[in-house]
C-alpha cells in the first residue's frame, strides 16, 4: 500500500525558533500533498496544498510567511513553522493521494513551543 | 457556513455488537465522503470512500451508507472487537478540489470485552 513517512514525530522548540517537518511518499509519487493541523478533540483543518515545482496554496486565515511549504520533488514536501510561538503548538499532519489506497496520511508531528 | 457534525460523545459498545456512527453535513455538496480511523497521537488511516451516486459500500466488517437527500452518512462496524476502539472521522470532498478534505471532529468508539 501507499506509505507516507513524516518526521519528526515529536519536537519541542523554544519560542521564536523555526521548525521543519518533512513528509515523504515512500513508494509512490505525489505531485500534490496536503498539510493539516489538529488541535485536541478537534477536527483536522486543512492549512495548505503543496504542489510539486510550484508555490503552495494556502487556506484562508493561514499565514504563508509563517508556515513555509516547499515541495521540491515528487516525493518530498516540507513545512517550516517560522518564529514559532506557543499558540503554534499543535499536531501537524500531511497527506498525499495514494490512488487506490485513498488519501494516505503521515503519522503526524506533535509540535510543542515553550 | 459549511458544517460537518459527528457525535462528540464517545460510543461505548460491547464486543460483538454493531457500532453505528453518524456524519451529518450542511451547506455542502460533496462529491464523495470518506471515513478514517485515528488512534491517539497518530495520523488518520483511510477506511472507505463512497461517492455521491453510491448508496452503500462495504469492506469486511465495515459498511458505509450515503444519503445525499438527508445529507448524512452512516458508518457501521459489525461484530465489533476491542481492537476497533479508536476515533472515527468522516471527511467530505469535492471533485473541483480533489484531495482537499473537510473533516468532522470524529467520534470515539470504545469496545469492551
């Protein structure tokens, strides 16, 4: 089946620093990947669509300068949370179209900003 | 505004019984609906997809129905097992924005032996 690998699974960073999260499709190519954020007991909220070789498209209310997305290859998309603050603490998840396997999600990254 | 509602209360069910979950939506015309399983601290795992022109889909012990008139999907787990304990999410999508899913908050299912 289609597998999406996401790293790191957990990260703790100091306020004001930047954190990079990687999302890789292991056995398929993904021209498009999606980044979601999930707060406790809440639904996943789509943040942005990552397009290979072009700029990401962001959902309304998501700051593109704060959440930098790079999709440099057909198997890798990265999300960088810049100048992180405690309110950015959340569970970040990526997904890609695994074709007949449905949308395949990464295992998520728990970001804690202290 | 678009709204997707799933029962926020946990569903406690005895092993062997059928668990039935509901997903209702408003102000939305989805082309397809998906159900996912999510375990604590993990990403969602795809279970089933049903399209707007389909009434019912089955996969092993899982069954999904989709009523676009009622704007509702039902998700059934038959012969439930303790290993089925998890949170189940419904997600809606449209063909003009393939891959961009709108999720419900999920319903937690607890299956006791």
